[in-house]
């Protein structure tokens, strides 16, 4: 069974792309066949995996506009053991070009149906907006939506709008669309406010907030500049351990058997980078 998750939050800077690429890398390290789909015109997921977005000539734009089949644009990252459907700034034009097309909201779903047999997980990194590209991500999210939420005062601002959008998409296009879970990111344990925000989000979304919390981490901020996910750049840092725990939590919830001891296998040094 292929699971397709969309990472969505119209608020920028909440760790959405970091969460998508980190989970993709850890899922792959835990034995899953994974493809990451970059659906953001900023192409941050593409850049974070070491690819210059200015050199991308075949990617999500060409797939959405019907010029290329999805399998023909996939890039293989042998080091991480995962595939990437890259993005380029050309993707900005997709919304304008598709606005008058029949079934425009189904383009990504149809593309991923073709890829599904070859993968265990298809992860979609959507743009920080609620436009046509994000609509495509929601319609394609056969297994649900994962919402990263920053641990700050305005965390709930915009979440109500997002949940309303999800409800409208569920009603009009995708009756089975669910929120798989909310990920609390950029948690600062030194601040009482962070714990209060986590408690408030959990009270508003009971049973739908993942137990694993992602801390604010220098190593997580540095990793993209090296073109690496945290699993390769600093796996024993607090951010690396937290994303490993989140990956395991999601896999367990999906009924996927984990290697034992999985965390020890991913962090063989037994040391922790505290930055």
C-alpha cells in the first residue's frame, strides 16, 4: 500500500519543508521506498537536497502541465536512497496556465497514481499558500495531511482557515481527506510560552498532535546550506533525534514494522550533538 501525505501550512517559516525532507530521509533510512515531490515554486526542498533549482529543466511544472510523465522527471539520490520530483521557479506559472483547464485540481493526483506502485511513501511539499498548487496537494493526499505548526504565540492563527479549506476540499473533491497529524516545530524548552502553545494546540486538536516535538536547532538551520537533510548532516543532534522519533511514530501509526533497535541503527555513534 502506498501512502501519500501532503505537508501543508499557508503560513511560511514553520518548518514545513524541513519536516518533509527530514521525514523522507528517515523513512528511506528505515527501509521505505520514498519519493519527495517538490510542489513549491521556491523549490526549497530541491535546494535542500543539493540541487540547484536554476538547473532544473524537468520537474513538477512539466508534469502538471502535461508535458512529461512523472516517472521521467524523477531524480535519484543514491546516498539517501530516495527519489525527488524537483521544482523550479517555472512552477509559478502553473497556476495561471491551469486556471482554465478542466480537472486542473486533479493533475497531481493523476500523476502520483502512476508513480504509486513503485513507492511505499509519496511526500508532497506544498507552497505556503492556499492556491491551486496546494489544492492539487490536498486532492492528491490519499493518506492525509501533515501540518507543521511553529511553537509561537500566533500558532493557531491561520489554522482555522486551513482546516476550513481542508473541509471544503473534502466536500468537493476528496471525501476521504483527513488530517494525519500536526507536528509542533521550533520548540524552545526554555520558554514557558512554547509549552503553553503546545498545550493549546493539543486542546484544539485532541488526538491529532504527534507526540514527537521538534526543537529549535542550529543544526536544522545549517543543514540546507550543505544540501543535506538532518539525517545526514547531524543525525545525533536534538533536531536529528526528534525527526527520527517522529518518523518512527508515523511509521508505527501506519502499521509499518521497524528494524530493532531502529534509533540505535540510525545513530551508531551513541553521541549527541547539542547544538
